[in-house]
C-alpha cells in the first residue's frame, strides 16, 4: 500500500520548510523571508506510527489565484488531493495566519492545525488555549516548535489519525449574507458531482478568476443571486471584500479569545523589531547601513588586518611585520596584523593542502617525470588550489545565512524596492538575486515568484552578476596576487569592490532592460517583513554542511577531470607527442587563436607568449567557475624560469607566477575578474536559465552575457589604464561606485520631477 500523503500548507515564513526538514530529516533551504520555497518538495517521514509522504507547498496567504505560489498550492490540493493537510500557523501572528485556515476548512480534506513557534510564544509569556481553539475550529490543533522539534511525533500521529477519517467541509461564512448564494452554488456543484463543492462554491461567489472561467453557467446564477442583496450590502457588490471581511470578523470573535497575552500591547506601541526597523530600513540611512554591513562581512571573511588592530596599535603592527618561521604565527597573523576568522581558516587549509602535496610528491619519488607532473602539478595542484578557498566560501556563506535567517535580507529587498520600483524593478526580484550569492541555480528557479514574465527574464539574466561561491576563488586569488606582486592595495577592499561592481552592473542592466526591451508591469511588492529572530544554529549548520559537501564533491569530480584534460592538452602537441615547451601544446594553439579577441579587455595579444592561459582559464570556467583558478594552478606550475621562486599561498602563488610571466597590468587583472563575474555562467546555470527564461529569450540571454561581460571588461580596462598608477584599483572602485550612486540618485530625482516622463512612460 502506498504511503499516506500529507501536505504542509501555511503562510510564507511560518516555518513550513523547518517543519518539513524536521519531519523528513532533509536539508531543504530555510530562509527568514517569504518566498524561499517556490516549488513543492517531497520527502518521507518515519517519525509517526507509519511512514508517510510529506509535501512542502509554497507559502501562501490564501487560495486565490493571485500569485504563482497560490496557484501551485491550490492546484495541488484540489487535483492531487492529499490524504491530510497540516496547516502550519505562526502562533506569534496567529490571527492573520488563520485567514488561510478558514479557507482550508472549505476543502473537504482532513485538516490538522500545527501551531508553530510556540517557543517564542512561551518566552513572551503568552499562551494559546489549544483545546479551546480545537473546539472552535473543529479540527485537531497541536502546539509545536519546528525549530526545537517539539511535539513533531504527536503532530504526525494526529495527522495520520485524521487522514484515516473523512472530513466534511465547513465554512465560517455560514451566518453571513453571502451564504445563500454559496449554498445555491454548492447544490449545483453537488448535482454535477464536482469534487470539493463547497470550496468551488465559495470561490465562485468570490468571483475568483479561475472559477468563473471553469464554471461560467453557475457563475451567472451566483451573480444574479448576489445582485438581489447587493443593495443593502455595505460592500456594494464587491463580494470578495465582503467575504474577506466576514472571515476576519469570525476569526476575531471566535478564535482570538483563545490567545491570552501576558501583557496587553498598548495602542501604537513599538515592538523590538519595529524599533530596529526604524534604523535599519531608514529612508536615507538604510542603503549605507546595508553597504556597511556588507563590508563587515567581507572584513570578517578576507581581512588580514582584522579590526585594523595592526594599524591602530603600532607595536603590534611591528611585531606582525617581523619575520618569523613559526607556522602558528603564519596562520594567525599577517604582515599587517591579525588575520580575520576567514583568513585564519584559509591559511590553515593552505598548510594542509601544501603538506598533502609534498606527501604526494615524496610517495611518488622515483616515478617518471610525466606522472609526477600529472599528479602533483596537474591534478593535485588544481584541486588543492580550489579546496584551499573552501574555508572562506564557508565563512562568507555563513555570514549571508545569518543575515538571511535574522530577517535582515528581507529588509534589503524592501530598501531596494523603495529605491528602484519606479524604474520597473521590484523588491521581489532582489530576493532571488541575493540568493545568487550562494549559487545561481536555485536563485534562477526562485524567480518563479515574479509574476511579470519580462521582469523574470531580466532578473535571470543578471543573477550571475551576483558573484556565487564558485567565483570567490577568482576574486580572492587575483586580488591576493595583485597585493603580492605589486605590493599595493588591500585584498579585502578589492574583493569587496568587485562584489559591488557585480551588483551595480546587475542593477544598471536591469534598469536598462526594464525600460527598453523588457518593459512591463511592475506588480506591487507585498511582503510582510518577518520579525527579527536569532538564527537557528542547526539551520545554519545544515546550510553550511550542504555547501561543504557540494563543494568538495565538485572539486573531486568536475574539477579533477577538468584538470586531467587540461594537463593532457597542455602537455601534448598536435602530433600526440609530449612537448617540452608548453607554448607548443594543443591547448596553447587553441588559446592563441582566441587571444586577440580579448585585447581590448587587457588580457589579449598584449600579453605575448603566455597570455593564452588567461583565455583558456576563462573558457574552462564555463564548465565550473572554480576551474579558472584550477587552470592557473595546473598551468602556472609549468611556466619556465620560475624555479626557485619563493611562493606564497596556493592559488595566489600561481597568480603571482602568471603576473610575472605575462606582465599583465592591474587594470588587466581587474578586467579579467570583472569579465568572469559578468560573463556566461557555468554550464549548469546556463541549462537552468534555458529552462526558466521565456520562449525565444534564451538565445538573447546568451548574447546578453557575452556582450555585457565584454563591455564591462573593456570599460574597466580603459578606465584603469587611463588612470594608471598603483593605487588605481581603489580609486577606480570608489569612482565606479560614486558614479553609480550618483546616477541612481539622479534618475530617482528626475523621475520624481517627471522630466523623464517619456522615457518612463506610464509608470508611477
Ligand atoms: P517557510 O517560509 O514557511 O518555509 O519558513 P521557514 O521554514 O523558512 O522558516 C522561517 C523562519 O522561521 C526561519 O528563520 C526559521 O528558523 C524560523 N522558525 C521556524 N520554526 C520555528 C520555531 O518553531 N521557533 C522559532 N523560534 N523559529 C522558527
Ligand atoms: Mg519554505
């Protein structure tokens, strides 16, 4: 016998995914913002008396067809008919959450209400009398905490018990003026043996779009019926509003009294979240605060002068700068000061990978030269360079997870919405974009929450500009290499500026697209800001673990195979004999063919003999972005004339080799980063984009990526070369930022004054 099917339905951010993970032991993405779960997810729960299938539906406020999520959830419930619905209700916001419950009652499927977040409720000293609530609603009510896994077994067992019985649909609209019309429609549906007649009847009377289309005849009858009593209704025939009002009235009179608050909230009293929002989402200060928080994140991840202690305390700085062979000192301190947590982990990992590399070499002592080259330089060189960046990726990812879990990222979407809405970019689009910092693939899938098809396509196109985890090694290794080779700058500032550059490029291209080829509706951004919460430790660790697993897996599969192929192509000539000089290899001849194309970007023909390595690295990056640095690592070790070169860290060291072998300039290097950040993403992301963008838009999406990366690279290089000088990186980043900010403010100002009316036609 097949397992019982139990669906989880509830408002966005009520804890459905947390509950789903607790029930099924899986690790689906949980985020403290509405709209993270777009698709339905399935898993098996073995915590009850029998195993059951659990389906996590997207978060919804109602069963009306206003958003894609609502349509997905509604169709699932009506067409697939699960054996039971668990309606998860955020107990800290229970009146608003019960609005959906009143609609679920109208579907004749067994229902269990799970009152979630009761840990917060208890902490506040509030209490819900669940027995009383159970009597009022007429279905089982279980108090749980999904996060603390409290009463999970009880909940699932009550759901299994309920699933074994039938449930009559009921409606809280019974004693209202619209019920006559509903009853009539219900009878008509019953006669025609329509499933869930009460639900359809209510929707029909609400004049719900889908329902009226499917049952035009009954809709006509209901309309006539409603006309008769429209005269004495204060809603003037707007039955949808009338029904919504009736639902809320019912909730406040019948359900609300079961909640006992420890302390009566005074009128207009601000909660802690409200107070925090006064500052964090402030009209003027909101954006700078976001940029500052972002910088702090980068400081924690990359800085080699943590908290600027080395600069603040001169004697400490001197001590740090003094030579030392001590391994401990090398890991915890840099020449400038204390290492940040991210940097400490990076050096730790680096020490480990270098030791393994040396071990490999000594184990293979006596093996033939080519075998040594293949294993130590080609394969382990590439794989370990990628692995050594893993700690920093994890730290960065942890920071973003914390920001997301506390509820702050939802505020960022809100801040940006306020700034950019009038130009056709809604805050909703920023959620998938910010998800793109992790990986473009789930981020692209998340764009399904965008109702406007054109906004969705435009968003998918710019998601790769939000530098994903796999691109981090490119940024870190090259900025590290710049600092090493040119003895200037600050790796953390360069990295931060590059992330900003990606974001600015994304916003600007989005603005341009939304006002030219991808013009369309900007639907209202309705998002309730979740309250600020302390992030759940388990949740954070789950996220990290997933990321770690994925990254290591990738390093030992795709990256490893790519390194072997690259080694092979760079060691053999077209005559299938091993070459002495790598510049005679197959790979070199292919790279040289394309090299001239990149001349305007600063890493083309001007680099001479070894310049093709940059080209090859950019191309292998299409397979996986980690390959860019893996390619450097595999190939730079074979550059002649570098024997005896005192190296630094893996990854960075090879960039230093490349710089000295090619004579590439700082602008050329920055342009190389910028190009990689804005060009065609990895194949997996391309495949996702192909599935997600609208018909006929895929080709243009590819062209968009090629053109934008070429343009951004050229601009950066031209700009940089014009400025020249060693301090360029910082100056140019600041300039670019300033220009972008001024531009945005300028556009906003003009937009307000209406002088650009023609350009932004028809938009408020
Ligand atoms: P969904 O949008 O309904 O899938 O909600 P999520 O599962 O993503 O959870 C939203 C937020 O609520 C996350 O920050 C969770 O950590 C938090 N959360 C979920 N359940 C509980 C709970 O029982 N107690 C507390 N304190 N927080 C919870
Ligand atoms: Mg979810």
